[in-house]
């Protein structure tokens, strides 16, 4: 896959995590969902970028689950006028412009992956300049 990065490939080879298979499954699905999505390591975890800006980043702690943080980049931005319609129902809002999805195991990932990929692409498109 053209948008996989060597940096993330190395990180994944060395990753020791109870949910590594789930991380790899989600990584593959999200990267395949849109040609404009790229990846890199941010905050010691794989992060998905759109138009050069980080938008969705794995949170690998605690190690008994996988979390994806939906954010608007690494710099604080005004929330004035910000809105996002979560048609998936998967997002738990941590702030006005930041949300989290928590997946417990492979069964949870399998059940929610299609909707999660769709909302991730929607998020990246709608929150990018």
C-alpha cells in the first residue's frame, strides 16, 4: 500500500501490545479508505494525516484496548463555529472538538470497523482546511 510509512512499519514491528492485531487491522482499513490519508508516528503511536495534518491518532494505553483519538491537529484551534455530525454513533466526545473511540477486542473491531473507517474519513475531510 503506497501510503504506508517506513516509520510506522518499524514501529509496528517493535510494538508489544495485547491488541496489536486490532491496531494493524484498523491501520490497514483506514489507509485503504482514501488515497489522501497518510501516516506517521505522533505521540508515540501511529497517527493518520490528511492534507499533511494529523487528524486521527491511536492511543495505545491502556494496553487492554485500542483507542482512536479524533482531533483537529497538534495545535489548539478555536472551537468557534466547529461542528461535526457523528452519523456512526461511535464517537465519545472528550472536548468540543476532540472525540475518542474505544475498541475492546477483535470482535469489537470487526463489528465496528466499517462504520469507524467511514467516520474517520468523514472527520478528516470535514476538519481539514
